[in-house]
């Protein structure tokens, strides 16, 4: 009987630790007008329970959210195409572990990494041509560049019309201590692609969403500190 009690006590401690180690920092369904998001540039608005960026021609649209980041972080949200890209160029992505966000027009966004989906058929540069998943390193508000070799072409099957107009679930997990990034496949929820950042992260104070020549909407933003 004593062994059973000890076992149950140990199990309780393990479960309690796992629960306490996971903390939801942001859970925003944009159901109210009050918002902690700060528009950096572009035409951002909340309507019908979603966050919209409505300017399909603005190349540097950005919105910032103050949220502490360290350890293992998980980012989840839904993204939906609205307009843009008809000229053969569009993109969107997120800045993670931003130290100081810039609430204005800028190329970079503090010291951060930008995880980016890019569509461009107007350039002959193989680093950008086609539909690509890219990693950018932002050093400050004016300096940001693609990290080689992280400009990877995505199969054209992902550009099907039914995917383009769907509400796509995005899920990312970043381990700041190891630099591992997991990008989950929106079509197969348990399958993910992974790579490592060129350097480990320490702490960040902001999370940012940005678009390039694309009107889009976002919903169900959930940011969780896993450990």
C-alpha cells in the first residue's frame, strides 16, 4: 500500500510539473475591440473577430505584440489570404524574439529572426524566385538579410486554389536554448519540418506579424511558453 501511495505521489508531482511548465501567454481571438497589438505600418484593423491587414500594395506592413519569450516557445495562429500577389509578388511571416520592436515603417525589426513565406516570379535570383520558405536575420530596424542556405523552395502543390483561400493553421515551435525551429505541416498536424538557427537565442520582448504586397487576415493567436 505504501508503494502505491509513493507511486501516486510521484505521478502527481510529474503531472503537476508538466502542467506548470506550460504557460499560455497570449490567447487572442480578436472578439473585442480592446487590443494589445500596436500597428507598426500598414492598414491594420480588427473586424468580424479577425485581425486584418487590408493594404495589398504595402511592402512593409507590420504589427507588434509585446510578449516575453525565452526557453521553448510555441506560436499558433490562423492565416487567410484576402488580396494581392496578382503582380507575381507577395509574402507574409512573423518576427520572433524581437528585443525592441519598431512602431513605424522599417525593413528590419530590432534584433530578431523573421520566418517568412515568399512568392516571387518577377526575379531571376534563385534565392527568391518561386514560392519559398525563408529565414531572415534582423540586426536592427534598417538591416535584415536572408540567412543562407535557408531559402527553400516549396512544392507548387501548396499553391492550389483551395489552399490559397482556406484558413490555414500555422504552428511553430522554437527552442531558444538549442536553436531548433519546428514548422508544422498545416495539412498533417503531427508532421513538422525542422532546422536550426545559426545561433542560440536568449530572450525576446515582442512578437510581430508582417506582410509584403498582401492583404491577409489572422485569428486565434496563441503563444505558449512550453518550458
